[in-house]
C-alpha cells in the first residue's frame, strides 16, 4: 500500500503514535508518506519506504493567521496525485480531518477517490474539539471520514456523547515497540540519581494543566517523608515554572530533578521504580504504557481511558483525580519492600505485552483494507 500520514510532528502522543505506525508499516514493505509542517520528531533516519513532504505555509502581510489548513489540503492533493497514494490516515481531528475532506473533494474532480481514515487521540475531542469554535467542523469531518478510530473505548464513548456522529468508530489502542522500549542496564545512571539507593519516581508529559503535574509533586512530598526517594520530572510545558516553585515551597528541591525534554526516554524509564500519571483526563496514556514496557508500575488517576490500561492492584493502582493522599499511600505500598516492587514490575511488563505493536498493527491494516474495498 501507499499510505499518506498526517500528524502533528511534535513529541505529543498523537505524533508519536502516527510516526511509530508509519515506521512499522514501512518495515512491512508499505510505502509511507508523512505530510506535515516539519520533520516528525521520531523520523530522524533514512528508510527506503519512508518519505516526508513538508507543508510550507506562505506568509503574507494580510494574514494575521496563516491558513495552514489550506496549505495542508493543497499539499495532500499534490502528494496523492503524484505519488499515487492509496489511502490517507490523519491523526488528530483538528485541522487534519477537515483538510483531508477538502483534499478528497478536490481529488474527486481529477477522478481520484482517496479513502480517509481519521484517528482521534483525545484532546481533539475532550478539550479542543468539543468547543463551539471547532465543533461543527470536527463533527462534519469525522462523519465524512471513511474510517474512524479512537485510542480507547472511553474516547469512543466521549465522541458519541459530545458529537452527533453517524459513523462506526473502531477502538484501536496505542501500542508499544519492544525493540525500543524495554529495560536497559543503566546502573551508572541510577547511581548518579539515587546514590543511596533511593527509590526513583518519574513523571513524563508536556506539563499542560490537564496533566495535573502539581499533584505529582504533592504526592511525592508525602512519599519521600516515608520512603527515601527521588522524583524525575521529564518534559516541559506551561506548568513547569509553577511546579518548580511548588518544590521550593515544599522544601523538596534536593529530591526533585526537572530534566526537560528528553529523547532517550527509555533509558530514564529503565532506572525508574514508579511512574505517576494523575491526569484530569487521558484518552489512553501512552507515556504510562512506555513506562510499563520498561517494567515500571504505574500510579494513575482513574480518568478517561486509563482504567483500560492500568489494572488496579496488578501493575499499579488508580486513585480519584486530585486524591494525592490516596496516590501517596498506594505508591508507598508498592515501594515499601523489594519483593512487592519486583512483583509489580513484572506485572507491568506483562500488561504492556497486551499492547505489543505486533498485535495492534494488523488492526490498522485490516481497517485500511476495508476502507480501500468500499472505495
Ligand atoms: O497527552 C497529550 O497532551 C498529548 C496528546 C496528543 O494529542 O498528542 O496525547 C493524546 O494522544 C495520545 C496518543 O494517542 C494518548 O496516549 C494520550 O492519552 C492523549 N492525551 C490526552 O488525552 C490528554
């Protein structure tokens, strides 16, 4: 197949899923064309089956806001026509699904019928998409897609709840590539962070409000009072400064390190003992799955699709959103002795295997074949 993938090329979960999916399809011999405004973060190598087409947005003094959606639609028309693509797969509804719809209409005037698959990732539905600013366009473009997927049952339910959707939605969860995410021997790194063999807790995100990063710090403050431990805060975003200030106020700076954005996240996860994800909402929680694949158990909130990933009492625990006392207590119960911690670590890996790329990739290929047949 010749597949066009549209995504946000950043470190965000939707861009990561889109890029990893494209790489996996290319490994299977499909030709994959990424169409976006800059090189996707995890597409930094050469492969014979991978192509990247940059969407250039022309600036003009008249524009307060450059029309990216029009530039993207035009680029899609161009790439589909001249690379003879079989299918477009767009990740994140806004503005990718509507740009794909426009491209599809234009391509029809050339006698080309290009099927479009839209994957909804979370905030495109739960936060941004349901806002009246975008809702009619999001509803329309989902309904016009030939195939629609969500990354969890919860996101599927939310989509039907908030939008008037006439299309069938298929749940295809996030996946993990064990070739990259698995426990690596990084003892020297562990020693540097936790010289006295303290437990290492970790949070990775884009530090947006929805991640409730302050809860990570508040629960850690309670954990480190009982168990000698360190906290690694990985990533960057709007809440980081306030979180750093909170650490100063709580007087725990010696035990907390803000590492900023990191590429080799699997190496940092490999020295970690517990992953914290207390999000207000989380359609799936790819960051938690990456941790589990590296044998790191998870303390999560029970919001959104997190209960579809984290099995309470097996590979971690769940708490109500904002209940930092409960999160701290449950973290302590996992970290308190080596035997318990080891059991949760093994279980985390066991659970991650349910989302092995090898199991999930065929579900996308099956959907591609279905939408190509009805075209
Ligand atoms: O988590 C974020 O803020 C990034 C966001 C995105 O759209 O890139 O991630 C969403 O998509 C991921 C991949 O499908 C999911 O694993 C995340 O749970 C989801 N984030 C939210 O729902 C907040």
